[in-house]
């Protein structure tokens, strides 16, 4: 984030201070340990709150600094110990916290913050005398920034090598954090996007509010208010028919971000937790920033010459195959049918090209390297607009 940028209802300077913590149970595993703990968060309905989290640390952190990662869950989620453990096995100090006010047993804590409900996320903003600081989004973003502060204060964590990954609503939180705080080395939002009123499954909730409450929610809590301030490198991953964050909103959101971006748009990618957990591209992307490992292939420009689509990419990985992902349908992106057809590439020029199928309405290239790692070029709509 640029200095003096818009931070909405959050006091970022205060959130960047190390939170008070209380340690709980410690479990030892081959290669890493997992510790339970709680840390202080914001005031909710006049009362102090705490956030429960798992902290997984590789054994190598006893002898040297390790990178860190904050793992942010979405709807139906919790503090996933297995998620933190997955990253610890890769050599990261990882924190996975609960954003619903629950503990390790998934029981609501007396000092827990707001739960994830339509009321706490949307409707409560319409109540007389309501406070932005009692909304779920406010507490979730604050908890995520404080998780960064916690990691940055650990003596065995390299504070210059901390990233964030968020899935679904966790991706939403990640995108806001990327726009208002400057300490992250990278961010990886999965599925998520802004512009809720234009392209999300919650758009009807917002449209059902009166104009004043719509504007109040959008000004404080829509990603679009913040993402344009982000200069972070980001990996944006979603599926063509995501049922929660529609492709038009995703496209518009990544366009706004100012940092270097890598895209991963695939057909019919499942919206869940296990799918991104088993996607190797997230580990490879993170490693490229904090372990000096080779980066993913990344499309850097794209366009159209007559009936031929083209794109240029960068990276030293070997291209295994290239396909054009396209749709000939119009209407809501959630219901469009997408197809893949083989495309060509020139390794020396690092160029991708393919004839555009008749009646195509949108397309992008999908690049696969020799290790099976996939990224995509920017989504192009056949009205001539190129989004990159």
C-alpha cells in the first residue's frame, strides 16, 4: 500500500503492533510442532475479543530463520490445523486462525468475535446505531493483519518473507489486507474478488438494501475500495464457473491491483478447501519469493491480431503444452460452457498463439510446464478489451 492510502475503518498502525497472546497445547510431529494459542483482537459489541489459532513451525526454525505464511479460511471454515501443518512441512512458519469466534473444539468462545452469518456480514449494517467495527469483515481483516504482526515478531521467522493465502471469503480478506498493509512479500487469493454488487452470489443481498446502506457497505468493505492500492505480487486463482465470485468481478478486481500478477484460470475448478490445498502452484509461487526458487510461468501481455490470439510469457520453466480456453456463450459466467483447444508456442520468443474459434465471446491461454504446473494469460473478451 502506498503511504497515506485509504484504510477504511481499520487503524492499520495499531494492528501492526504485536498482539497479546496466550499459549495452549503443543503437539510434536516429525519435522515440526503445532501450538494452539489465542490472541487479542478488536472490541465487539463493547467487549474485548480473542482469536483462536494454530501455529505450526518447522524444526529447522531452531537453527535458522524461516519464511512465514498466514492462512485465512472462508465460509464453512475454521482454524485448520492440517493446513498449517501442510505449510510447516514445506519449511514455513504457518498460522491458521478461526474467524468465527470458535476454539479448537469448534465451540463458540465467550470472548469470540462475530460469527459468519448474513447478518454479521451484511444486514447488521442496516440496523439503527450499527457500528462498522461490529461487522464480521472488520474483525476478520483485523485478525489477519494481527496474524502478520504475530509472525513478524517471532524470533525464528524472517519478517521480510511473510505471505498470505486466503480461500473464498479468506481470499476476500487477503485482498483487502493486500491493499492496506505493506509488510507482505506476496499474496494468494483463491476464488475471491470484489465488486460484490456486480458479480457475486451475494449481490442480491446488497441490492436489497437501501442506497445509503449499500454505499456504506461498499465504502467500508468491498475489495474494490482497497485493491487498487496494492503493489504486492499476487497469484490469482479461480475457475471459469465459480458459483460465489463471478468471473466478471474477478477479472475487474485483478485489473485494479498494481503489483505483478500471475493468473490461474481453469475450467470448472471446484470451490472448496481440498482443491487449493492439493494445488502445487501455490507452494511453488510462494517458494519463488522467499526461497529463491524458479517462479511459475507468467503471461505478461496478450492481444489479438485479426482472428489470431497471442500472448507473451516470462519464466525459465519448460513449456509442456498450451491450450486456448474459450467460450462461445454469453450471459452470466457461472452458466457458460467452456472448451479447451490445443494452441501453439514459440519457446525462443516466449510467444503463445492460436486461431480464435468462431463466435468466441471470451478466452485465455492456459500454459502447462514440464512439471504439470499451470497458469493462464489474461482473460480477453472479444469486444476487443484486453485485461492485463
